[in-house]
């Protein structure tokens, strides 16, 4: 009997270890791609219920709808990576689209001048946030919240709180007689090969560019180091204040680009545009933590988070879900997907 027991144990151990190894691989896969599995399940469900969901035109409509949210989310992601949190991106986008509209229909400027005005506003807003945070030592959330309200009020002053388009009567009694140039409108309405909207192309280019900068350059590595431990990064010789200001300038400039695309798409300066995008942009950036098991701010994850929200809202709309339930369903699915992903991650770590 003594010789049988070791033999059985030795035969059973490899099988048991193999089973445990396969189980761990499954948990790792679920942790890395859990949100993508939920996204794929949503696509299947919506397609079964409404076959037109997978129509190419509808898919690009979804991407166009989420492109602005994703752009703002990328800006938020950069500041999160630096240990901050930019809450002003929605107001920056709203102010930028009002600035572009003012240049075109009030000052009779051309497309290039409108673009430069938007980007200059973004850089100025980012510098303002950066100075508040690094020089005056105002906490990130409070500084950017103050900028949010400042810009939200400032953009209303030139038009007296009215949206701005050709024919708008300004507070001084004059009429805005300029027009939106065709070249400017093309930024928001044109399609490559009559299929791919320009905002989607802008999002694609910016996603690749910022991902490369954040993952493969000294600047990106320094940003992550500052977000992980600012004191250690400073002691290592990194000019942390300069990097943090750069993060906020990048965030606000990208948000201003989003505002420019809004103005180019709707063809007017809408005083209500942009502000509502903040929560979706923040949600996309935070959801990015769960994609591929990154557990840190990352640009591809943010874009996936924005697409997740866009697919969900588009599918619910096509299924005629009541509008007053859509936010609840969106929040519930996000909570379930993230709870599933992170709970699987904890189980995986517990088995190591």
C-alpha cells in the first residue's frame, strides 16, 4: 500500500496543475477582455433584435457620435496619468465652438483663423489650469472645476446668452452677417470615400499619436511616473511642474479640437453644446482602466469605453427604449461590466 499512494499522487498532480493553469489563463483572459466580451454581446443582442444595427452607415454613425466624447476622454486620460483630473474639458469644448463661430460670423474670419482661435483658446485654458495647480497649489479638481464655471459663463457674454449663427442679433444691436465657410464645415461633415467621417479620422490619428507618445516617449513615461509617485519623480530629477502643466495644456487643446469639430458639424455656435459631454468623457476614461487589464489610464481603453457607451445608446435608441431609462441602463451595464472585470482580476491575483 505504501507504494500505491505516491504513484496516485504523482499521476494526479500534473492533471491538477494543468487544470489550475487553464483556469488561471481563463481568468486572465476575462480580466483583460471582459469589457470587450460585454461589448461583443451587446452587438450580437442588438443585431438579433434589429438587423440594421450592423449596417455600415449605422456603425460609422456610432463612431461619429462618439468621436467627440472620445477626444475629450483622451484629454482626461492624459491628466489622470499625471495624477490629476481635468473637469473643464466640456466647457473648453463649448467655449471653443463658440469662439470659432464668433470668428466666422461676427468677425468674418476664414477657416484657418477659426481653427487657430479654437486651438489658442485650448492652450490658454490649459496653461491657466496648470498655473493654478502647480504655482498656486490649488487641488486639480477644484482648479478645473473653477475653470469649468468660468468658461461656461464667459462664453455667454459676447452673444448675451444666445446661440450664434448667421443673422443672430448681438447685444449691441448689430447682426452677425458672416457665414460658415464650406472648408470649415467640411471638418465636421465631409466623409472620406463618402463613408468615413472626418471626425472619426481625426480620432484615429490622435489615438495612434497620443498612444505612441504616452507609451514610447520620455514625456509619456515621465507623466506616468508623476502620476504614480510625484515625489519620487521629482527626486529623480524630473521637472514635475512642467510636465503637469503640459498634461493640462494637451488636455485642453484636444478638448478645443473637439469643440471645433462640433461647430463644424452643426454649423453654429450652440451655447448648450459641449457641457453635457463631460460625464461621458470621464466615464470613458475611467472605463479604460478595465480594458486589457491595464489598471491605469490608457488611450486605447478610453476609446473602447467611448465606443461601449455609443454602441449601447445607439442600440437602445434603435430598439425604441424610453429616453428616461437610457442613462439608468447605461450606468447599470457599466457597473456590471467593471465589477465583473475587476472581481475577476482580484481572483486571478489571489491565485498567484
